[in-house]
């Protein structure tokens, strides 16, 4: 079990070196109701009070070496909760929610994204020129964060290997995905897996199959469903992905998206230049906010 209940990674006004921290909710607000993403966004765009957090020192997944200190720091830049070098290649499930065309197979549909696809809360989703007409789409997803080395995990113990949960937007270029029998070309573009804003410890999530996920594009809600509809549950996913394969601490597993992606709307809705896309989750997962830039419109590249 982790020594922290919620984990963020950030820089301060005094130092550009990223640190871990446990965010402090506003007075009278519970950790479960505290939305780190919205509070950080307000501090950036409207001058609201910055998010504050108690400094965490040591390995965030080492229960004996990790300490939540009394040192209180203000967040200047909120980063993805884990660095790319710790995450490695994110594991992702496809077609993992109940629906007319969904069918649970003998194993989950699994694909990997490169570490270069990882990006931060408030970062820009850059649609490069070669993909600008390939129908960039959003996908709200719950992310499992592995907390200790897992291999050949038994079903009864599967959730013991989960440090916590966070959110991601599995941005996808639909035409590129359909151009071949595997989805990699349409899933692997730089910065196309923003994740965060916070990791919520499994101690605060009694049942990961009762989490609500939403996607809101430019103020309009398109996705709103619960993880109860997952074909492969969190526990089953840990069991299956650990068969003969080591899941190291810091590994993240995106667990698929519920109905409501832009490609399924009538007419379809795609991510366009200047869009504001927000992925949110219950249980204190908060809101992951990103904007969209299309390079074909002369935009500069995002700083990731």
C-alpha cells in the first residue's frame, strides 16, 4: 500500500526540478470531491489560488522509503503524475466496453503506445500535417497504475498490485488506424496520450468498477458511463497482462473507452484547432484538460 492517498508531480516557482506531492484539498472539501485539474486550470487562466501539496520524498511506490512530509509547496506547473522514463511504453486495451459490436474474447485486445505519446495536463494535443485529415478523436479512459512488480498474478490478489488510478485521453487518428490491421499508426503520435492530473490511491477506491468517466468537448458532454461496463475488469486485466510478462512499478494500463467517441456521433465530431477537450472521473480523479492545435493551420509545435 502507498503512504500517500493522492499523488501529483509538479514544479514550483522556486525550482524547475519536478517533485512529487500530496495535494491539499480546499477547506471543507474531501479528497474524493477535490478536482485538481479544475483547480490548476483556474490558477492558470483566472489567477485563482495555486494548488498546494505536501512534498513527497523517496520512491512513490516504496512504502518504506516514501515519506509525505509537512513541507507545503505551491504548484507552478502540473505535470503528468509519472515521468515517461518510469512509465515506459503504456499498455492499452481496445474495445473493452459493452456495446452492440463489443465481444469479450479469450484475451483482451492489447496495444502499446510509445513513451513519446505521453503528455501532461494542460499540454497541447498537436495534430501533425500528415494526420490533420485523419479524423483525430478523443477517448476517455481509466488508467491503472501498477505499484509493485507483478507477474503471473493470481485473481484473488490482483488488486493488491494496483497503486492507484488516473485518467488519460487515448487520442486516435481514425483513418490511420483503419489503414492497417493493427492500430499503431493511428495511436502513436507524439503527445497523444495526455494523462493525469492526479493518481488516486487504491485505498480511496473501494471498487474500481464503480468509477464514472466523462468526456466534454468545448463544453458539450459526449461520453458519460461507468467502468461497470468493462468487458475485462481491472482485476482481470492485471491477471491477463501479467501472464508471462512483468509489469513493473510505474507501468500504466489504459483500460479502454466507453461509448460516445467522436467517430460514433451523427454526424461525426472530430478534434479541431482550438478545441478544449476535458476527460473527468469520479472518486477524486478530477479533470484532465487539453487543447488542440492543428499544424496545417500554421500553429507552432507544443512543448511537452
